[in-house]
């Protein structure tokens, strides 16, 4: 009896376990079906909510992600491209930006070309300082010609359309040109400092100037060479289709490396050169405006008329170079300030920062265009050569005409002016034939 009871209990336990196992298997199967159904339904809802859904488009024969606002997921490729074109199309303030850059482009190209032409045509202007000015003009001319259009297109459309190779080359060359400009201004200040403050200890020659220019370009090319390696193109925003929109030209190194690189550039390509130029021109101004004595001579010796002319000429040149340095400092201060603040304060991109960045870009290019205007307003020789460039004259003819005019005005013995100073009515002064005929009269 006891044995039968045990058998009954054992049989009951076995039956109970079998029933539970069957129920568990059934529950697991139902759970799998329910989960599969729910997952399928969730993917559809996620697709409707525009989150990482993959759809196979038979016409495109490719897999595309629906990313962005919900309503854009139902757009065709043509509609999607049209939407992006409307987004990158210039707004009102961007048209103002384009117009401003266009003015800078024309002024910079023409002005810097005239600077090079003036020194080339007039042999008397081939001085050490003017060689450096030509080097500065060449750098400004090339950065305006090659880099300004690409930068405007990039700023307005928020897209780098020119590919990976030009991303490296153009931005690298822009950095090289800025470095050349800074080093050239620094060499000019040091050269003028030695020539004016230590005239008996230093002999400035054109050969030294040419060697210095080669060093400037070599140092600039080597210093900025890391940008050739790290610059590349990448999409800042993932798009639904494979399109070349919203592509950026960026550096691929780490944020810390990028911060260190920008600090190095701010220190060595802006701050230290400006400090050196400030000290140099401070000493130059002290010497040139200290008295009416020529630098390097005893203070008891009064200046002769020729020496007074030389002193006035040096003062004008110093004023012009100081103006160039001041404009460089003012124009490049905003872009360096934004770079420092962006990395140190972790500033977020907003409308104000975007506007300041666009203005800073305009100022950088405006600096390359404003230097010829400074030469024109503050240098009589450059002003005359600029006028000659607009006229159909040769340099030798106008030099003869200017020299003879000076001789005529300096003569006091003769009561009547020489015949070549008479300007007949109805004849164009700005012609080669007029100058030659006047000289023969």
C-alpha cells in the first residue's frame, strides 16, 4: 500500500512536469511570434518616424537611409536635390557678402598687379623695401585669385564642391600666403630698423633681399606642410542619397592636436611678429622724429637741404609701412580671436558666431586688397606709377618728362619757363606722343 502510494505520487509529479514543459514551450513559441510581430511593427513605425530605416529602391538599386525630418523621407531624389538647392541658395545677407568679396577680388587683383608693374617699369623704385613689397603683393595676388572664390562658395553654400585634392592644396596655399605676408612684413621692419637706427653697421642690398624672400617662402611652405596631410573632405550631415552637398574640408587629427596647431599659428604667425614689428617701428619713429638731424650723424650737424629731403622721404616710408602693419593687425585679429575662443570656451555654432566668422573672412581678404590703396595714398612714387599704368605711356618717357619739369622749376635765372612745360590745348597729356613732341619743342 505504501509502495502504491509512492508510485502514484511519482506518476503525478511526472505528469505535472510534462504539462509544465508543454505549456512553457507553447509560451516560448507564442512569445517568439509576438516579439517578431512587434519588432516588425516597430521597424515600420521607426521608419515612419524617420529613424535609421533601410529601404530598397529598385530604380536606384542601392540602400539609402532615411535621415532627417519625417516629411523628407517621402521625397524622390529630384525633390530631395531641389530641397537642398533651395537650402544652399544665397539669402539676402549672403548676396551682400558675395558683392563685398567681388569688390575685394577686383580691387586686390588690379592693385597688387599694379604694385608689381610699378616696380618692374621704374628702375628707380627697385629698392630693398620695394622688393619686399612686391613679394607681399605676389602673395596677396595669388591668395585672392585662387583662394577667395573657393572660400566665398564654401561660406555661402556650406559645401566644399572642389574635391579632396583642392581641399588640401587651396587651404594649404592660403596658410602659406598668410605666413609669407607676416614674415615679409617682419623682414621689412627689421631691415628698416637696421638701415635707420644702425646705418653705419648694416648694408642692405638687393641680393640680401632676394635671399631673404627665398627663405620666407621656404619657411612658409615647410611650416604649413602638416595641413597637406590632415586636411580632407567629409560630410558634416548624413544625407538620404549619395550627394555632394554639405561636404566640409576639415582636419582629421584629434581636437587636442587641432587646438595646439591653432595656438602655434596664433603665437608664431600673429602675436610674436606683431610684437617684433611694434618694437622695430617704435625705434624707427624715435630716430626719425627725434630731431632734424640725420640718423647716424652727430646731433650738432644741421641737415642740408638734400638730407632734409632724405629724412622726409624716410618718414613717409615709415608712415606707410606702419599703416600696412596696423591694417594687418586689425584685419587678422577677429579670425584669430574666434579661433582661440572656439577652442578654449567650446563655443557652440549659432547665428552670431556664423556672422562674425563671415565678417572675419572678409577682413582677411580685404587686407590683401587694401595694401595697394595704402601705397597709392601714402607714396608719391607708387601713385605716379599707378597713374602711368592707366595711361598709354612708357616709363622712360615719363621719367624724362618729370626730370625736365623738376629742372625747370629749380631754375631761377631764366624768367620764362622752358617750352616743354607749355601744355597745348586740345592735346592729351597722358600720351607718349605729347611727351615726345613737348620735349622736342
